[in-house]
């Protein structure tokens, strides 16, 4: 991979840039970002920055990454399409279907929709090379295009390929939005630790080490999380008392409903909802 162009320079693009730099140090990255403040944040990224789409940014890119918010993607595609020469387009926009993107990128109303597109959903731990990305690539795409998209996203962490485009909305709900759920849980556990007497620094250390250890153990174990949970939970003990409260408050049900709500919002965005 020699050249990648990002349309949009927000948080996710910044995370992917960092992952690309780590995995492919020689790659030349271009970022098209209209807002001066965002370009200023990217000043030390090593990327070539552009205020608007142009031939120099796009031409010959191994991938053009659509990294703008879904609400402005149609407008952004309209500005980009005149500069495309058939490059592979990789979308990371939540909710927006390949069909819509293909129509927005077609060169004229009489032309056929643009089809050299892969739809993905990464997450922000890509910033440290620990991301996870869902990828949907139509079977009609060339094998080289599919592998290029997978290689691009692997630079940010793990990749899960799905065979149904609708599942990208589910990926968005589980892993795309998932870091926010985890950060919320971290906030809550730190607050709880402070509530039982720890200072802020010790509370943070205890919580982060506990979560890191537990998730690493779960990842390395062949046993399901339910078994690992049961091993920590003695009948009538402290953990059982805590889990009883969590159960009474419906925390698991709330999380399941939250993921479904995120998936449904992705679908709504795909239908043009704001």
C-alpha cells in the first residue's frame, strides 16, 4: 500500500492514520478536510493536507476513505466524484448503504452508479492498533480490491468480514459504538471506587488494571465468559451481592436494548434520518 486518501479528518480518520503509519511506514496519506481547526489538529500526522477535493489528493490512491459524518456524506461525494478515476472507495460512514454511495459518486445522471466500493465500520482503538473493523465487500468486486480493503483495515487491528451488508449496522452497534459503552463502564466503576473510599488516582489504577486483566483473560481462555464469571462468584459472597444488584437493576437487559437502539439508528441514518 503506497497511497491512501481520506475524505474527512475527524477522530476516526486520525485513528486510522496512526494505525497506517504504524503498519505501513512508507505509505503516503492525504487528508481532505475543509475545517481549519481540524487540519491544525492533523499538522503533526505526517499527512498531506488539503482544504477541498482535488486530483493530486485522489489520483492513484490505493484507497479513498470516506471518513465524514453520514449527514454530510452525500454533499462530500458530490465534491469528490469529479476527481475519481476509478479508485477503490472505502466507506466508514455509519448507516449509509453502498447503493446510496454509488449513486452519489456516479459521474452524471446518465452514468451507471459507482461500484468499486467497500463498506466498513472500524472503531477508535485503531489509534493504538487495537481496533476491530467489520467489512462488507460485494462478491462482484475484484479479489485484489477486497484484499486491499482488508489490508487497510488490518493496519488498525482485527477484521471481521460479514456477508450481508445489513450486518454492518450490527457491527456499528456492537464494536463501532462499543468503546463508548466500555468507557462509560470505566467511568462508573471509578466513581464507585471513589465512593467506597479510594482517591481518584488509585481508583483509576484499580479499575483499569481490573478491566485489562479480565478482558485479557477472557480473550485467552477457551471458556465462555459465563464460566469465568461463575469462578469469581462464591455463593453468598461479595461478588454475588454485587451481581444481585446489577441483576435487579436490569443492567444486562439495558445493554442489550442499547445495542439494538444503536443498530436501529444506523438503519435510520441509512434511510436519510437526521
